[in-house]
C-alpha cells in the first residue's frame, strides 16, 4: 500500500531507533530505582507504538499492538504496587513482548532488504533498529525461558541479584549478539544453549549481509 508522505516508513525509523536506545538505557535503571519497572513498561510501550508505525502493513498489527500494550500497561501497574510480581502476569508480558518484537524485527528486516530504497539516513536508522530489535527480542526470549524453566542460565553477575532480572537478560542478549561472551552469564540447559547459538549466528550474519546490501545499493546508486 502507498503511504502518504507524512506516514512514510523511513520517517518513523528514527523515532523507533530513539525509543530502542531509550529502552536499552532504561534497563540498567530498573534495579536502581523503585519506579524502574514502571519506566521499563512505559519505554516498551513507546517501542510498540513506533515499531508499529515503522512496520505497518496490515490492520492486524494495530490489534497486536493494542493487545500487547494493554498487557504491558496493566501488568506494569499491578507489579508496581505489589512487592512480588505475579508469575502468570510476568509470563503473559514476556510472551506478548517476545511475539511483538519478533514480528517487528522480521517485518522491518523485510522492508530493508527487499525494497529498492536508496541509501539514506532513514534507511540506516532502520538498519540499526533491526539490530537492536534482534537483541531485545532474544532478551525477552531468554528471560521467558528462565521464567519457565528456572536454572536455564547460570549467572554470577550482580544484575541477577534481586528482582526484576530483566536487565540481566538484556545485557546477556547483546553480549551474545556481539559474540563478546564475558562468561558472567552462561547457558545451563540445552534449550538455553540453542537460543544463545542462534542469536550469535544471527548477529554475525546480519552484520555481514547488511554491509554487503548497503555497499551494493551504494554502487547501484552511484552508477544510476
């Protein structure tokens, strides 16, 4: 479908990138501030909105965004007023977040690699956003696995002390995505190892393919 100029997707890549950067900055504050978990949910909702605007193609995405947003907001308020989070509500939040981030990642990746866009600042914003979305989606998946099967990861990092532990899995996800591997958080089960291997492979392949794609587009653009 054709978008009006004001709704052109590249115009929202920048806003999505800003929201994702804000989310990565917010996670270390979760354990440090009493209202940290609420800040996390608010920032996640901002990612939901901007992610939908940047990847919108079908009406069902609006329903998905509203559903996930409602789960995050309601869950964030309930967990904020409670001393201990509700397990079923935390699972619902993690499942909803993982599904949305995965969908946004795949849709935005398709836009970047299948389109015939010229190399532009907006396209670069979108490309960086995909990388951050991959990290966030896997972070949610890692945290979901640990919530479902306690002990899936062996963690000696201070980030794993106390609750919530979501900041630890965001940190672990991006360390794995970048194939740094400090060793303070390691997989302890087969499924956790599969997730880690998959993320590390995707991180390397995405970077290599993205560079090749951008160089090819730039060469074509220069010749035209």
